[in-house]
C-alpha cells in the first residue's frame, strides 16, 4: 500500500469573476494567455437591483457566468487585469471581479515537478 502525502500550496490566490452570460469564454482565454493553467465556469442567477442600472436605464440580465481561477500569487495581479480588460468590466452592468488569498490549496503535483522543486530548479514562494 502506498503512502499518501498532501503537498500544501501556500502561495495561491483565487480570482472570481461574475459576468453576463455568454462572455466567460473570452475571459478564460485571456486568463490562460496571461498564464493561468485552467478555469472553472458555472452558471448562476443574479438577484438585486437588476431591472434598471444607472441613468442609462440598461436592462441587466439575471443569467450569469461565474469564472474561478486559482493562480500563483506572483501571477495574480497580471491575470486579474487581463480578465478585467477582456470582460470589459469597466462598462456598467458587465460584471464584477475580485481576488481572495487562499490559506491552503492542494492538488496532485506530478512527481517530476516535485523533484524539480526539491532540487531548487523551480522557485516556490511562501
């Protein structure tokens, strides 16, 4: 029986982006071009002041896409900015993005990558 170990990552930030339905793919593509290795998209329904937004009286759809991306702390600001721009989040009613520092994260890390980390070939941030 093999011994199971947990490799805990402590330099991880979670970026969450909530946007109008139909534009998540462009935002995920921008995140990946900026260095993100993957993303999760799920669907949600927004509630609140959505019938009218500001003096432009824009109708805001209740259907949303939520994108979550876990990234290394040193990449977080760059990826965040690229996602913001790709989603045109400076436009009223387009969406909302935020970052959350994670205390711990764990996943499978391939043995060859772990060997490189332990040998000092790959730098880690704590």
